């Protein structure tokens, strides 16, 4: 493996890791989606929102970092997906914008819209955010209707605008929601976010009524997640995938993702370990254990990381084109230059420092479970 190939695989790993962390942190959205299902009174809803308010910025920051890393390392994907599937990405961004506004202004004095309006915004972000993100991620396996004219890359530095990628349908990404396979993963991500949110509330809130309510609600959410995820994953094993040969020519390979599981045992082991950890968290959560969220979080990161590596490694097209097979994107034909990838690799060495800081802040915020008395004492509230 030459240097460029190594860096392409390395940066797909980094992007996949950021995506996996993002899926775990979507428990914030999962908690918002259950604001009224778990909170039966205004005080209980305020308790839930303030618990989530300690973490919502981590999700938002990770989403931005994930998008930035994808843009810098694989710019052709960024221009193709974010440019072509603009409707679905704009919908996702709008969901997160109204979330940020809600946490900032929900309890402000003289709030002209009222607290219930911002609660509605939180519900919209909580329900649509994970659903749309999961649906968009599924297109990395099922593909999208786009074409790429790589001959225009040579003219991209000219004075006039150059179209490199084109979308072949007028839906610009919303058509992915109409694919049952994509929708299954979107629903799986949404139900997983709700399950992790219940586990998080059990860990972060010191209130017997809310904790018991979260424990009971976690069980049906976990079962719905398993139903949707198993259906999506079994279907994935039987669909055809696109692969690139040594010359870069894209060809269709039957049962490509099943082959990837067999040919990348380390990735398969990572995926299985993640699934087992998530299942164990369900068992711990059903028994009311406060540590369930840590098993669920670690398992989610491991499982999603394994799935994304399955999509991009082993000469697999991580973004198949349904309109033109040879336009399909791989980590080889869509990455930045060797110089850019090498420079960013040095910058990526600071990622453990940032991760350590996040872990420190998380521990500092969660040193003491949140109580109703703490809200009544005043101070900063969301």
C-alpha cells in the first residue's frame, strides 16, 4: 500500500469515527423527541431539557466537524451529495438550527413566542434529525441518482463556474426517503437515539418517577430499533454492491457487503462487538442500571464505525451512482491530493487531545445527577 492509499484509508477511518460518535450523540435528539412522553409536568420537562442542555452543543459540534472532515478529505463526495442532495441536507441543517435557537431562547425573559413554541422546535429536531441523517447515511450503501463528469475537474480552477456533479432527479435527495431500505435505517437511528436518551436520563437525573418512566419506555424503543436495524442489515447482505478494480473501473459485485464481512475479519469483529455491547446495554437498562448508557454508547460507536468501514474499505464504492455506474465514488477517486491528506494527517494527531477535553467536560458536568431542587435554586437554565 503506497502513501496515498494509506492516507485515503486513514481518512475514511477518521470520517467514519466522527460519524459513529455523531450517531451516539444523537441521544440528545432522542430525548427531545420524548419530551412530552416522559415529562408529564412543566417541571419534569424543564428537568429533561436542562439535562439535555448540558450536551446538545457536543452533538452540533460533532456534526459540523464530521461535515468539515468529509469536505477536506473527500471533496468530490461533498460537492456531489451536499450539492446534489441539497433538499435533504438543508432540511437536516434547518432542524439543527431551530434546536440551537430553542436552547438559547426557550426560558428567556419576555419570550414572545412562548416556551411551548420552542418545545415544538425541539420535538421537530428530535424526530426529524435522526430520521433524515439515518436515511442519508443509508444512501452510502444503496446509492443515489447522480452523474460525475471528471473531465470537468481539469477546468475547475478556471474563471467560470464548472459543473462536476449533477443530480438526475428533481427531488435532490428527498427521493431517498421513498426507498424503504433507506427509511428502515432512518427509523433504526431514530429509535436508537430514543433508547440511548432513556439510558442517559437514567444516568443523569436523580428523580425516581422520571427514571422509572425512562426505564419502561426504553424497552419498546429498543425493540423497535432491533426490528428496523435487523431488517435493514439483512437486506444489505443480499443486495449488489459496486467495487473498483486496479484500473479504477467500477463493476457490480453480487453480495458485495457480505463479501466485505468475510474479507475484513477485524471490521466484522468490531461490528459484532458493537452489536453485543448495545444488546447488553438494553439488558442493563431494563434492569434499571445507571451504567447502561456507557455500554450503549460504546457499542453504538463500534457498530457504526464497523458499518461505515464496510462501506468504504476493500475497494468498495461508498457512494454508488444509480444513474451512471462509472460515476460511483470510492475513496480513491474522490479524495483530496496527497499533500492535503498528509497535511491534515498531522493536524488529526490533536484529535485525542480534543477527545480528552470533551471527556473531561462531560465528567465535570455529570459529576452530580440533576435534581428538581437544583432547578428550583435558580442559576442558568435552558
